[in-house]
């Protein structure tokens, strides 16, 4: 059984790297199989088709993000500290896993992110919504829909990581400190 799980994970990670390097269209199932060291038919043991594989990667990525942030969240801290830890940890995760950062960003803007996929339970979104709800329950942040807070914060984290990567030299030359973004976001969502 563990061997089957290892094979599936190997397929997903192979596909994730190929998507990162070449985009969705530059990721043929035959190449995924070759990179994973399995026969092409083996992929169809785990995934119905390429779309199912891409959605499988999305689920894998959501799980990785959730576990990483949940393990590092300390709910005994005041929410302000938790917020800045969340920002730092999520940024760190994306910087350490550029394939996941690129995939997630690309997936959300692709036809693979169908209404059917959006309406399924998603452990990452559920965890993030609970995180922001706890800030509201504590009275630390404005009472609003936690989905809105999650979108606001997470899209800014995604963009910040992309900017750090693509403009590293320019940012260093101009002395731009992107940490100010998290401070501005916090100032906008905290209670007065």
C-alpha cells in the first residue's frame, strides 16, 4: 500500500515540476510518467485523465500549504502576532517551494479551476477561513467575511513572493522593504 502512495506522490511531484517549468500545456502525461519513473499507463491507475491529474496536484498543494501553516500557527498568541507569523510562514513556504507557488497561482487562473473544483471542500481554504475567523472572534480584526480576508491577504502574499523573485536586484538597489506590505494589510484589517 505504501508503495502505491509513493508512486502516486512521485507522479504528482513530477507533474508539479513539469508544470512549473513548462506550464500546463508543456506537461504531457508521457513526460510526467518518464520523470516519475513509471509507465505511462500507471498514471491512469491514479488519475482518469490529465485534467484529473492537474486537480490532483491542486489537492496535494492545498494539503502541503495547510500542514505547513497549521504546524507553525500558535493559537495561544494574540492574533496580531499570529497574523505576522502567518504572513512570514506563508511567504517562506512559497519561497522554499517555487513550483508550488507557481502552480497554485497558475491553477487559480486556469480553466482547470472549474466551478466543480471550486465547490468541492478544500482543506486549505477552510483552514485559512477559520484562521481569520479566530481573529474576528478575538476582536483583533474587523468583522467581515473571512473569505474576503483570506483573499486579501493570500493574494498579496502570492504577489509579494512573485515580486521578490522577479525584481530581486532592483529591490535591493532601491532599498524597497516589502515587509511594509504586511504592515499595511494589518493596518487595514485590524480593529481601531
